[in-house]
């Protein structure tokens, strides 16, 4: 059975928002955007938050304006908001790189280490855009950029943990059911990070959104 355009659109939007933590990055997800989108999917994308940006990105890929291995800077996503680099955000001082490197070398995917990361001066200067901002500033340090991806993945795991618990706290509406079904690959990737508790939560979520 062919997926409904709304579900495909939500799935593509999830890929768009998480491209920075997906192996292969834009070269990996861009072909999916092109192959899985048609006029009905584009129409649904334009109804979603930041979906218009993704629709424009897909159009750029289709026309060849944007190469299949990249994305225009103004169309880059960040958790539903757009991160616009500034001159200050494009580089770190030696001291900032040092403190960030020390923190990343001992980082473990838990709340205490996330809190420590968030308190660093090199991180706080980006405000709400800290995840994408640091990632952008580390583009010239691939060794640290790879370690930063673990921080990004940990933040996403806690976001999904919170979202899943909120979803299960009340009866699941049909629109929410479709959204969670589209998001299931992400839940299946990240919730097991929480061990048995995460696996149990994932099982409950699957049951709650399964088609009756």
C-alpha cells in the first residue's frame, strides 16, 4: 500500500531536521528527498513548520541549482528553526577549542555530561542555536565534529524520550498517530539508548500507534 502524502512529507521533514546526525549527511539524504517527493508530498510539506524550506531545497535539487551533495546555507534546518551563521559563530578562540575538546573527550550520553557541555562558554555564546552553531563552527575540526555528533544524538534521544512519554500520557489522536508512525525509525534508533526502560517505552509507543 502506498504511503499517504502527509506521512511521506513528515518522514522527509524528519530526515531534513536530522541530516546533521545521519551518517553521510546531505549526500545521503538528498537523493531520498528527490525520489520520494511528488506534487502531493510537496503540497503537504508546505503545510508543516519549516516544510516550505524543505520544499524549496527539493526544488533546488531537482533543477540542479543545488548539487546533490549539499544544501544552500539559508535553507539549513535546526530542530524546526533555521540557524544563520554569523562572523562570530564561524570560529572559536584557542581557549574555547581547548575547553570544548576536554569536555568532548570525557563526554558520556547522560544528563550530567549534557549539562556540563551546555555550561561551556564556547557553547553558551550560541544561545538556543547551540547544537547547530557548535557543529558549524567545528566544520574545520572533523575530529571534534564527529564527537559533537554524539552530543547531538544524545539531545535528540532525550527529546524523543520526553515526546514519547507525553504522547502516551493521553489517548493518541489520529493526526498524532500518523506523525508518530512517520517518526518511528527515529524512536527505534534512539529510545534503546535508555536500556530496558527505553525498549519498554518503544514497545508501548508502537502499540499505541499501530493500526487497529
